[in-house]
C-alpha cells in the first residue's frame, strides 16, 4: 500500500462531519477525499471519486442520515459493486444494529462520543489491516489471520488502576502536540496537579510512547521533560 488512505466522512450534522474530517487530517497516513451529509450524496461521492481515478478507500459512515440509514448506504454501495471499506461511526449501541453492520462487511464500529485518541487508534488499526492485505496477489491463512487481528489491536497504552483513560488521552495529546513538556507545563495546560501530570507522563514513558530527558538551564536540579517518541531526542540545551 502506498500513498495516503482516502477517506469519505459521512454525517448528517455538518459540524460533526467537519470535526471528524479534521480528525482524519490529523491522523498520519490519511486524507479527506470528501464529506457528505446524506446517504445519496455519500453514494454519489464514492462513485464520482472512482470515475475520477482517485477512489475512496474508507467511508466513515454515520447510521442516522436524513434520506436513508447508513446501513442502507452500505447495501447500495455493495449492490453497485463498490468495494470501499466501511467504518461505522454512530451513537447506536443496540446489538441488532451492530450485527447488521457486520453482515455488510464493515471493518470497524466506533461508538459516539469518542476522543481523538480513540478515533486515531481505529484508523491506525485499519491502516495496519490495509497494509497486510493491500499488496494484491494471494495470501495464506497466517496473513489473513494477522490482517483481521490487526483490526482489533490497539496502539493506546493499557490504563493501570488509578489512572483515567480520558485523562491519559488528554495528556497523550498534549505531549504529541506540544513538543517537549515538563510535568509542570502539562499541569498548566490541563486541570491536573504537577504530581498527577508526572504520574501520567511516567506511565507513557514506561510504555515507550514518550521519551524523558533532563532539561538544563534552569535553577536547581535539572527538570525532566517529556517528548513523544520519534521526536528529536538529542540533549536539551
């Protein structure tokens, strides 16, 4: 698989559609192909993109749409021979809807409301799945098993007792967006105390998701600062 994964965002609320589109843009390896606020325009967008030679790879599909249900959109796309992947994004929690979605070959089911970290995790799992099955040709049982397992794998750290998943998501996003931060700086940008912020940062560091290093140039003992893994890890000046 090469290039960015092209995503169609479908939601009947324009503000929600815009928010989800921004989430897509923030996720590495993904780009927004288009947005749609109805089932009919969603089907048209998928077909138009294919005819233009820039097909949609993944549809983020709301269930509640003004003209038809998202599941009817999925049936229409399948009936018209569109093999685009579908990730249902909905507030529906009933088992009947979930079961019906699985019969239509969806690659995921994301329940609203959710944080960006949860959303990004779903997209990252889909990208791994697509990478394992996107090379063409044939595959063996092991490759198939790995691909389907990838859809259920999480890149988010497991949350130990005493830590809040929501707070962990918030601290994770602060570090990812803010470069190198100390516990005090994370506390200033959130509602956490310095001690609590350090607990979350140390948990991320222990999981290898952030690096820790000493920050020099301040009075007293060097202060620890934390940066997302993959950033420059040279000593702070």
